[in-house]
């Protein structure tokens, strides 16, 4: 009877699934589990597709009408077949559902002892703040092992997408979201924003640099001392570079989404309302902390206010004086 072959084929699939899932890792690695899960769904789908297609082709040719007036055979039903095509798909779906739930939990439960770092999205970049007191822009440096990202946004909704680790999550203003991944070995990985967030959305990219535990400790030590010993000019340069200003304000003279910073200090500036001034310290500081007040002629008011201390603002002005 044909039902027997169907049953044994499907039994083979069901036996294969637990074998496939058996090898568990000591330390969770959601990216690896994701790939396993994806492969499993692909295999189950492929087997079902082949089964249905072969059966369909067989039936098309086998039961083709032989004479123009031939009438089909009347079949009441087949209890065994009906039970099989209800129970077997139900078992497959429940298994895949249970597996999905386990995978979801792996992605959402951060293991204890993960390295924690804060990421803030803005138009158009990522500011990364380390608990050790360091900031970087568009470069997330982490040690090997589990890493937890605590994320928010300065302006609009962005999305932190890290495909190599099979993760992405929205970065929402006024809210904190999180992600974690297991940085198994040293290397570099691409990050991009996966939420249309403005005209510079396509520019919003970063990279994750995974360093060995020793290299990471050395990197932290180096950057900590670098930040403490820097002159106001150097601090200003780091702030301008680290705040993503250049995404909209070029340092080379070309206009971007905002006016270029080249020669900004002492330059004659015309505003949308017709007024004009010579750019000075007060104007530059106001343009950072309250950019909506004076909008330069020919540009749209797109910039969000930045929070900086008076000392930080002074150092930014010191640096901008040198950008000529
Ligand atoms: Cu940020 Cu797209």
C-alpha cells in the first residue's frame, strides 16, 4: 500500500530532526544556532517540496483521462491518509515552533559576564561609549566572548544591523533596546543602519572590531591615557570626529547636508531670515547646542541639538579655528 511509503519517508524526516539538533554548545552562540535553524527549515521544506512535486507529477500522468467521455472514480475517503496528513504536518510544525522559541530565547537572554557597551545612533553614525570612559565613532571595539549592546538614539529611529552575527534591533529615541552576540574570534564585521532615517541613511555604517582579551585590554589602556593627556585642540578634534559632525559638515569646503566647517571661524554667514554675522565663538557654540535658532541660508534645519560641557564646546571651537 502506498500509504506505507509515505509514512516511512516522513518518519525518516522526523528522526533526522532531533539528530540534527543534538549537538549543543557549551557557550551559547546565537549566530550558529540561527544558521542551524535556517538549514533545518530549508531541509524540511526541500524534502516536502520534492515529495509533493514527485507525487503531483506521478498523479498527473497516471490518472490522465484516457477517453473523452471517461468519468472519474468516486472515492469516499481514506481514513489512514487523512490522519497522516493531519498528524505529521502538526508534529513538524510543533517541532519547528519549539525550536524557534528556543532560538528566540537564546537571542534575548544575555549570558552573565557579557562585556557591556553603550551605542547611540544619530543622523548619521554611531557613538560608542565604553564603561572605561572612552568614546569611539562608528567603530565598536570589543573583546572576544559575549558582548551586550545597550542602545538608544539621539534623534530618529535607526536600526543597528550586524549581519555576520545575525542580529539587528531598532535604536529608538527616548528608549533603550539591547542586543547581544558571541564574538567567537578576533576579526572585523560590518554594521549598517537598516531603518530609513534621512537623506544620509546610506552613509550610516560602522564596523565591529573583535580583539583578543589581551589586545582589547591594551587598546583600552592606550585610549584611556590618550584621552586624559590630550590638549584642548586634540580634544576638540576628537569630539568633532567622534560626534559624527563630518557626516553632514565637510572639513574640506564642499557643502553637504549642512555647511562645510572649513574656515568656519571668522567667516561671514548669511541666515535664512536675511540676517548676517561674522562667525565667532558664541555663534559656533549656539549652532551646536541650539542649531535651530540660526539656520544658514540655502540649508534646511535638520540638525539635532548636541549636549556638550562648556569645556568641550571651548575645545571644539579651538579645533575649528584650525580647520582652514
Ligand atoms: Cu540611521 Cu538609517
